[in-house]
């Protein structure tokens, strides 16, 4: 009895192995073709990854973003080859299961690393749009300084006070970013006041003529001085001129030179830059002088006596 059971056992194994061998021999050509497809797609993925990396390094300032996108593209090409090979072997159910599993895993990762994913996508989007580049002077979300590096998750900005600010890319992507270096020039505004006794048009002419003589000031035709309003002790003017930015002189040096030129020009033309002046008026309707009030008070006291 035991011998019959053992014979049956080995017969079942032999039949199973035989069926496997027959199936393997039957699908051997498909397996060879599938292997060739996988190898071809592996080679194609490597070549495509190199070409994509070269192209992306020209498009993006950040090497990390370019390398990441090139690696993703390489994986996509190779994965497509694997799926085609599995489909060629008739493993449609396996392909469907793998795709479903990849979708679930991707969704879980997206929820778990939502902040990181958002910064990554924002960094890639900014790399394509290029709102600023390394070396540009930008202002965003209260940070004002020079861009030092653009990474996958954040952007490094060195402020003019010497601090290094690390800004998440999603903040730069969502908020308004001011790029002071994009156009290559910048306007400087200098407020100045002249006395009410001086002629406004004369002050405008002498200031414009003095600024037009400076070589570091560009757009000579757009140098302007405007009367802004009436101050407590002066007529307020606003001086406008343009400089190369970034360039030499720097913004602070150019503004310093501009203030010095305006001050010197007004002094040479006997135009007063007044300091705050207060006039005491003792009448309800105005115009009554202090000595008149004292004299009237003394007269009233003398008459009372």
C-alpha cells in the first residue's frame, strides 16, 4: 500500500515537471524575445537618459533637478520595456497587478510626503519657468538678497545682512517674487525738499543738468524731478534716475552719489534745503503777534488799576 502511494506521488511529480518542461519549451521563443526586449529597452533607457540629462542641464540651473528628471525618464523607459516583455509572455494579470500596486504605493507616498512632494514639484516648475537664476537679486516673502543655489526642495538666498535664508520652493511658487536683476537696470528715487521761497522749476533744471553729466547714470532722457507735495517746511521733490543693476557702482553707492550730487547742486545754486521750522501763532484766526498780545494785556491791567 505504501509502495503504491509512493509510486503515485512520484508519478504526480513527474507529470508536473514534465508539463512544466513542455510549457517552458513551448514558451521558450517568447521568453527569448521578452529577454531581448528587456535588454533593448535597458540600452534605450541608458541612451535616452544621457540625452535627456544633457538637454535638461541646458534648461535648468539646478544640477539636482536636471539629474532627477533624467533619472525619472530613464526609469520610465526601462519600466515600459519590462511591461511590454511581460505582456509578450502573456502575463497580463501580472502587469495589471503591478500597475495597481504602483498606483497605491505612489498615492501613499504622496500623502506621507505631501510637503516634500509639493516643494519638489514647485522646484521643477520653477526650473522650467525660470523666474530667477543663480546670482539674481530677488525679494519674496520678506526675504531680500542674492540667489546662491536652487535645490530640489528649497532655494538658498544670501541677504545683504550676511544671513543665508533657506526658502521652500512652494513659497516662491505661490507668492509674488520680485526679480531686480532680470531687466539689467534699476531706478533710484531720492526725496529732497526745497524752501517755499525757491523756484521749483529752477531746482528741477539744475538737478537734471547735474545728473546728466554722470557717466554711471543710464537713460539720460529719463532723468526726472517731480514736485511730490507740500511739507511742513518745504516743497517736497522726488528725483528719479536709472543705473545698471547689478553693476558698478552698486545700488547703495549710486544712491549715495545721487544724494551728494543733489545736495551739492542745490547749495551751489543757492537753493535752500530747509530744516523743520515752527511758527507760533497766538490768535484764534491767526496773524496776531506775541508782542501785540503782551502790549494789549499790559494796557488792560493798567486801566483796571
